[in-house]
C-alpha cells in the first residue's frame, strides 16, 4: 500500500468517525431529548409547581356551615323556635323539639334523611346535622365501614382515629382526598351516618397531590409519569453533554455535572 493510499484511508476513517459523532448517536440523543422534553414539558412543570407551591401552602378552609345562634327570646318558646329552625334546617316539615337539659334537640325527616339541630343552652348556638341512611347490608365494623365510605365518597380512609369497638353506638372515621377531608360519624343503632367536609387550600391540595398520600389512581400515574419524564430528560441531557464532538465542551459538561452532584450532596447532608 502506497503512502497516498494510506492517507486516503486514514482520512476516510476520520470522516466516518466525525459523521457518526455528529449524525449518529449524538443526533439521536438530541432528538430524543428535544421531543421527549417537549411532550412531557407540561407534566414536568406541573410536578415542579406542586412541589414549590406546597412550601407556600395556606390554611385549610373549613366549609362547614357557619354556626347559627337562635334569638334568646325563642329559647323558652318551643313553637316559635321550631318555626325559626325549619328553614335553617332546610326541611319541609316543622321539626320536633325535645328538651335534653343543657340543650334543645330538633329533629325532622327529610325523605330518607334525618335532619337534627342541637340548640345549646343558654348560649343558643345551633348545630345542624344531616343524617343519611346506610343501605341495607352495609358493614358495621370499622374496617368494612372505612372501605365502604372510601368507595362511596371517593377518598382514602385514615386509620387510628379510635379503636374498633363493636359495642360502641357510634364510630368516627376520616376519609381524605387531595381536595378535602371528610369526618364521618356512623350511628350503628339507627344505621345512619353524617359527615363534615373541610376543603383544603390550593397550596395544601397541591402539596398532597405532589406527595401522592391521598391521590387517586389517575393522579398517582400523573405524578409517576412526570417523575419518569424528568428522569429521562435528565439522562438524555447528560448523554448530550458527554457526547459533544468538541473536547472542550465535553470537559465543561463533565465539570458542570460534578459541580451539580457536589451541590446536591452538600444540601442533603446539611443537617
């Protein structure tokens, strides 16, 4: 082989290597990084937003109806008090009043529900509770009730509110979702239940969505997809840095990578 043939072969080899490095793997990595980042950009931004806003969460909003106060003059006149309570209990019939010593209890049937109002004495504060009828065959043990309300209300049951006691006439349960927390009281004797709903503030709801503690199946999959997309974009961006044709840029990319790793490590152990 002549020297001219050797030089031509060597030049062709260099050209093939340069073509591979600019049009082969680096080009494929750049294409994957670009289109994968564009496709998942909103999911990644939403994932970052929920983590950031969670740090700025506000207090949860209590959506329970405001406490009513009955006029003092009506506390001794049951007929007038019953008429005053009927529109506030949102019932069609005049409620029945019963004197319980330190409180007056008003009850009225509203279809399948029982509406109850307790008037505390002597302050006259009124608490209205709507009792819903449990369907026939509904479980009465704590575990069965927790699962039943989780399916009915669409949330995640919390445990450890109180120990299970089949002899207790009432059971307290908590069912929560990303957007709300419902405190449920079950009357085992009459097989009725009532609830109190506390709405979460936006910051608190986004923080719960980010952690996935009370998230639904679809919300968890959204967070998983955002995390996987973020990891994929990071890996393809790293591959782009270490496959630069320019040696200077490759060194700069590796130095940036080492600096970022050191920064994260220092923040993690800073405690």
